[in-house]
C-alpha cells in the first residue's frame, strides 16, 4: 500500500529546454518516483499553475531552472517569497549555472531545499528524495500482512 502522502505531492519541472525536461523525467521515473510530473517552460507558467491550485490541498516540489525567458528562476523565487496565498511549495534548483554565487544566493530563499547541476543524475534524485522536508512523500509503506 502506498503512503497517503504520495498523492499529496505534485512535482513541477520548470525548464525551457525540452531535452532537459525529458532527461529529468527519465531520471525521476528510473528512481521509481510515482508522483505526477507537470512541465512548465518558465517561471510565469509555473506561478500560474500554482495559483490555480491554491485550495487543492496539494504540496508542490518545484525543480527550477534559473535561466529562462519571460520569468526566470530568480524572479519565480522572488514572487514565491512575496506571496503567502500559494500552496505549500518546496523548491530544488536544477541549473546549468557553474557560479558559486548562484548557489549561495539560492540558499537565502526559504523555499529552496537544494541546489543541483543539470541534468539530474540518479544520485541527485536519491538526495532529493531524502531531503528532510521531502522524504515523507517518497516513503512507501508495505502492506500489512494478516496472519491467520
């Protein structure tokens, strides 16, 4: 039996590169992640998606690229920080940025739980699954065996 928490989490991949999205999808599936995957091409699309789900009771994990058109990752994070009407959201930055200053800057946002370089690797996905705020969503309980 799956944990009821499994159905309370949706994963939003926010990246404008379709190839990277496909690579992330494949890594997440390989890691046996069963939560729904939503793909948004920029931060604006992701914010609109979250806004439409304010009263859904869902919790969101956002895998966020930083460099995108329309509304980049930093602007997405600024919007997320400024609003208190959006659903519970945890962010993991997944970027091609090699700058240490970006990793440090990301740590200043309360919703950011991790910082990884893209594309995600199997080890990265395992780390994400074990992050303190997220591991409960990926725990699967075994069915209770009845004894006769």
